[in-house]
C-alpha cells in the first residue's frame, strides 16, 4: 500500500494579487519519482519553492507525513525541511569552494560530526554520483553534467528522505541528460529516497516518472494527474496531449518508450 510522503491541500500560489495556480490538491507517495510538469510560465518552479519552504502559499498547506509545514513554528519548520535535499537548475555550488568543501558544507552546519568522518562521507557521496577522485576540483573545472552531479551529491549530504530537482536536465546534451536520469532512478532504488522533479523534458518524464501532475496556465490549476505514460495513453485533454507529444502523434512517442519503466 502506498504511503503518503507529501500531501498538498487546497494550495493557491500567488504573487500579491496575481494568482499563478489555485486549488492544488495531490499526494506524493514514498518512493515516487514524481513529475511536476506543464508549459513554461505555469508555475512549476513556483510550486517547488512552496514545497521546500522558500515561499508561503496564499492559501492551503503542505504536509510532510502528518506535519504541517506552514503552520509549524520556525524551529519545527527547519526540522521538517532537514529531511529534504534540493538540486537547483544551476547546481548552486559555491565557486570559491572545492567539490569536497561544497558537499561538506551542510554536514558542517547541521551535524556535530568530526572532520575525518565528514571527509569520509563527502568522498562517499561524490562516489555515488560518479565523481570519486574529484574532491579537490573547483566548479569552474567541471562540465555541465558533472556540475549537476556535484550539486546532487551536496543535496544528498544529509541523507534526505525527499530530493527535489528543478529542471535538472536544463542545458545538458541528450547523453548527459540520460545519465542523470539513470542516476536519479538509481538513487531512488538504492537509497529509498522520494524524488520530486520539475521538468518539461519529455525524455525524462517518460523514462523515470512514476506519477505526475500537469499544471495549466489558462485554467490556473491541475488539469491532469497520474503516471505520465498513462496520461499519454488515456488523456482526452488536447492541452495535455499536445504537451506530451510536442504536437506529434501519441503513437510516435509511445512506441519510442521502453516498457516497464517506472
């Protein structure tokens, strides 16, 4: 039986009086690779910021398990959010620090581990993302794909239950993007993490997405939810179909996807 990890209830996203999305209700279950998708400007990244505590909703709430994020006090909210890790589009690494120093930063700030243990954990996290031996490299010395993986290592530093990704494949070539998809799926399988992924990349959506919501700009709410492949096969909404096929036929995309991928 599915176990709820995140529950979004009656949420409205707004900048002042300007409403982006309204009446958002959905559940992200433990172990999901959950896709937040929709056309540019629909509010995908804005929704992510509400889920990770960077923006307070105009209405509604986010529940981590049974705990309210936005009714909690500052200390409890910080405790709740320590269960999460975030990979932003840019990777958000500090350019003046080596990879080891970047990954060590959350461990130094939020734990009482000794320096030697932190070094060991940093090397382990970098090895998990295929960057063993790159501890002393600076971000400027890495390729785009390596930067994304380094950012992921830092996001995993505190062994979060939930990992959030904002357009992780942005700026990557198709080969690097596929490697990142494979890595995300591997982390879910081997570490038991729940993944929440904001993306408009169809290859990623179909390759790794186990569940999803589709945000629509015109309706200003969710107009479809469910496994991406199921939406492609069963949705009757032309906006959803157009997005999931880029205007091509359903059959073309469905035939290009490997069966059995969740």
